[in-house]
C-alpha cells in the first residue's frame, strides 16, 4: 500500500505542480506570483508525501492532527490520485503520530469534494466565507477521518493481521507450545494488523494505545510495551520482539495467544 508514496524533504517537485498553468487556477488562497511552499516542507512538523505524479502535504495542526492538501498533475487525476491519497493516509496513520486527518474543501470545488469522500474523509462542518477560490471568497467545508474509522475500511490490514497470526503459530510450533490458537477473526486481524504496522514503523506507543482501545472493548487482554528499542511487547505472560519486517516470540514465552 505505502509503496505508492514516499516522504520528500524539499518542495521542488510540489512547487512545479502548484505552478503548472493547468493546476494553478485550482489552488485555493494562492498568493500572487510564484507559489513556493519550501518553508512549509522544510518544517519537520509537516509531512510531504509524493508519488510519481503528485502528492499530499500534511500540515501539523496540533499533536496527532494533520490537515491534508493534495496536488497532482492533470493527467493523473482520477484513479491514480485516489490510490495515491489512500496510500498517503495509510502512511500517516501507521508511520506518524496522526490520529486524525482533516482537509478543507472550497465551495464549488467538485474534484476536491469527490477526492476527500473517496478517500474516506466525511463532512463535519462549514466555515463561511473563509477562503478565495477561482477569484471569489467562498465557504469552506471541513472533512475529516479518524484513525478508528480508517481502520474499519483500509485495504491491507486484514492481510497483515492474518500474516501476524501465522507467524505466531510458527513461533508456537518452534517453541513447542501446543495450546491451539483462537479461531480466525477478521475484525481482530484488521485491528492487530493496523497496530503491527505502527509498531513496525517506529510508532510502538501509538500501536499499543490503538490496540488496547480495541482489546478493552472487545474483551481481549490488553498488551504492554516493555521496551522501545528494540520494540518488545508483553501479552498475557509472554513477550514479542517486533522488528521492521518480522516478529519473534522470546524463548521464555509460555502463552502466545492475543
């Protein structure tokens, strides 16, 4: 999923898109002259994710909350843009502190509205006469997506959760643990898959918080973060070492199910 986008730390490619004659008229609140978002991209609080034909600049509003602005080349509008924006949201929720993504849709910007809704961001409220778009001051509609809602619909999470449980079964066999695993649970796979993606990408605290919210409501046992580097998580009475591309049960594990 995230192979479609990557983080960039300079604004050269994004600036070129913003100033493209076919794109520039659709940029809301644009300044006079050449647009240059280099200072915004240079700030490590913000995150620029780029793909082959465009990208998304996420402005950090406060801890865990980002505002997304998408710009792509005209020929990439449509299916490619949708795939890219979904990959960008996946990247943000699994590789940063983001718990919520927002975007601003100017009144009359049909493409922006469609892209926001297709990516899963739903309407929340309207700010009257807030920005200039196509030469007029217009209302702006705020759309948002929380990590909890994202987790119910994002592609790839169930597959990741199934992979995780297969690895636990392999580790149990290696260690001689004979107690059978729980039955396959699609909902559990989805949430443990999301949490594992976070833990594997330098967000172990967020992963544990996210998973434990689900576990508590679902009558599962919560987990505990033991160490950050390496990432070790305690579940039941055992410990799980989580790397960037694999998981391993530590030898003293006596109970392996979560």
